[in-house]
């Protein structure tokens, strides 16, 4: 695979195996998180408190995980991404992979993707989606891929992405942002096929897709009755069809906006998709615009410092951990050594208590994170140190 020299890969030539190489792997902790760390001068309300939130993340959150995928961790216009990478390196994340940096004269900003790993990255690749709409037209959104050596003999294939946003919780299927997002998902499926083929992925090797896919999985109900939602939204069904490789009906597309042939792409092989957070909670958990109900039955937004007022109480499920193309035949299952522990999958709210701290923000982002743990069968840890 080709490497992009502009993309950060930290000090691999300096890294040697740790002497404690025979310690057991009890679990590899993975986090995906839209960090809401946008370029300078951009804010929703009075302030996004970017510096304070970054410092809190570095000091209190970073060490809790082994692999971290961030969205909206932009390099453009500040040193924040570089400072995060340097701090992560000191805390054991010896490998990283990021969206390419952009100059002020390029006409766009970077894609905001960051992948941090305590385990070696054996293959790396990146794709950038075509131009988006609304404010997304100024960002090079795309996807990162890494083949990660979890043990001495076993690897996983990890993809992380951030797709086109919509600015309503239930946009119609022919709305411009939805069509562009679907096109990006079709391109993502092609990218997944290309990377796995080039890496020589074995059927028993785990493939994960994580990130802010911006497709709200929760059907919109009466806001006065935020009950358990066990169904799938129409767009979620379209998203999973595209990722499986089935394409979507041309009737759902707007030919004035996009090439129908590309949007309705049908992959050579239809694969299965497992939504781990949905399995864990029995519904699509809220990851954006959450609410609480007071003693009198009134509904309030849970976070108001960072979240735009128009997004309050949207109760959307936008952030995902998906298992891609998991083979379930007896031979493949017998060879599998790395699996997701569904019961340890968790929505990470990252609320900050204002009673015990002086921070002016109450949450680390306008999104929740999603974490999970990989179980390793008879694995030997592959830690690295400088």
C-alpha cells in the first residue's frame, strides 16, 4: 500500500519490542469519539473551550484506552493536533495515522481524523471523499485504514470515517446532504474492499468500521415520549444496505445531485454488518443531543454549553462501532482469535462535574463516544516502547 508522507507516523524506526512480550492480553480497549475540536474562531455558543477540553482529555481520558479514533480533531489553524500526538506518544501511543495537513492556501481544511494506537500499524491507507455541501464543503472528509498487530500473530483491520453531516435529525432521503452521505458510504465500501484485498485479509481476521457516520439510526418519535426505540430509521437501513454492498434504489437518489451509477453501486460480494452498540443496548443509543426528564415530566437537553441550540433534544444516534464481513462458518470461527466483547461495549458520555471542578463546560464534546473491548484468545501482547 502507498504511504502518504504528510500523514503522521511517529518514530517507528526508533521502536523496539518491550521485554515484557509474554504478558497476556486480557482486552484491547478501543474508543471512537467525535471530539468537536474544530479550527480556531469557530464556535456554537459563547465558547467551545477547545484548549481546556484538550488538556482534560490528555490528562484524564487518553490513558484509559489502547486504540483511539477521533473525528473533528482538526490540524488546521492551531497546534492542538500536534500537541495531542506528542502527549499520546508519551503515554504509549507509539503509532498514529491522521488526515493530511492542509495549507492556508489550499482552499479547504483537513478531514479531522486521528487514529492513535499502542500497537504497530502494518498497513495504512487513506481516502478523501468528493466535495461535500454546507460547511462540510470546506473539509476534506474521508476515511483512514490501518492493519494493526494486536498480538505477535494476530491483527485487526480498522477503518474510521466521518461522513457528510445533515442539519436536521430526520432529513428526507432526497435532501442534498443525505445523497452526498450515501455517495460517501458507497465510496467507503469500495475503499474497504480495496484495502482488505491489498492487505491480504484472512477470513478469520476482525474488520471494524468506527466513527461518526452521521446517519441517525433512531426513528423520530414524539419528543414528549422519548421511549426506548428498538426499530431502525429509514436512513440507517440505507446505510447498512450500501455498506453491505447492495446499493440503494435509484428512486431514493436525486440525479441532479449525484451520479446514479456510482451511488447505486453494487459490490461484487454482499457482506454482513454487525452494529455492536445496537446489540449491546437492544436499540440505537443516543450519541448526540441527549435529554433528561425532570421531576415534573419536562424534557431538557443534557448538554447546552457546546451543543448548538438547534441540535438540543434531537436524541440522535450518529456514532458507530460496526463489525464488517464477519464470517460465521465453522472453520473460520475455529480460527478466530480476536473478537469484540459486546457486553463491554459502552456509550461514553464524558460528562464533567462542575461541582468538583472549575471547568466551564459540562461535557467533553457535543457527541458521546463509543468504546468496546477486544478479547484475545491465547494472545501474547505486542507492546512497544522507545
